[in-house]
């Protein structure tokens, strides 16, 4: 599943279509695709793992699920979920969830929860975490209402960076570690974005899919943890299980 930084890159690659009119629309999505025909794409926004194509009066929300893909000025042999044709170029979206949103986006999205947003609010994240003392930090970091855009890779790497065991409950974290987790959720997301653009992301993984801990040489454990049973990589030696 693409994480928030990958959606920011997608938005940047699609910028050339902003202000352009949709001349043709097709695909196997069940939404009312004709709404976009002859309409200008006014803006492209992201909120966490949501890509938002903004038109006058409505928005098309794209979620790339586990294996979604987009192509700018290129095609796959398979039928796209959504195809938008412009005078100079095309956008094709595959294996994704497509939804039409009628409401103003400010009524739906808490932009301050997006870890890559200029309006990111760490104090708000802390307040939300304080209200969930009994959940494991591995679940907390994947909660899109708190850390919109954080995915499994970022989760694993943040917990390794701050030396916190993924089974630790939020309420058991020392205040300084809670602060570190909130700070690094944002910082690592920007690092992810930079490395992704450089095509060096995998080279920087310290825990995710690793076999041995680079700090102490112990085995990196892989378990499926939390409500979503996502792959979690961690070191039982240097990542502290609080309390």
C-alpha cells in the first residue's frame, strides 16, 4: 500500500494536468465518470494515502489499496479503473478504489493530521494518543486519524529509530518517548519522501525486512501484530517494551 510520501510524489507528477480540461473519460470504475467530461481539473491534493482530484463542485478520491498504480502519459495492457484524457497527455489509474465526493473537503478531512502537511499539529496528535492509552504503538502509528500518511514501513522504522518495542501500549510510553514518536512520525515521512525521489529508499531501511539488528547484532524479529496484523520488524534487545 503506498504511504503518504508516495502520494505526494504522485501529486507532483500529475501537476501538468491542473487547469486542463478532461476531454475523454473511461475505465471500469462504477462512479459517475461522465461528471468529469469537459470539466477542468482545478487542483490535486493529498491527505495521507488519499489522492484527491478536485473539480468544481466535486472531488474524485483515489485510494491505491495494496497494489494500486498510476501512469502519467503511459498505459498498461489491462483496462484502467479510471482513464482521463487531456489535450496533451493522459492519466491512468489501476487497481485502486475510486469514490466521488460531493462535500467540501474541509468538512471531511482533518488536514492537521497529515504528517506531511504544512498544517500538521503535533499537539493534536498527542491529545488523540492520550485518549487511547490501551492500544499498542504499532496500531497507534497506523491510525490515519492520528498519523495520516504513515504506513507499515514508516511505522517499523520510526519504532526502531526511537528504540520502542511495537507491543508497548501508548499509555505506558514515557512522555519523552511519546514526544519522540510523534516527532519521528513526521521526520521519517520527509526522509522517506527524499529517499523515494532518489530511488534509494530500501538502502536506508534499518529494521524493515532486515535480518539482523545493526545496533547490537541480534535477530530482527518478524511478527504480524496489531488490529490489522501488519508485518512488524523489530529487535527484542534494543527496542524497549515499556513499562
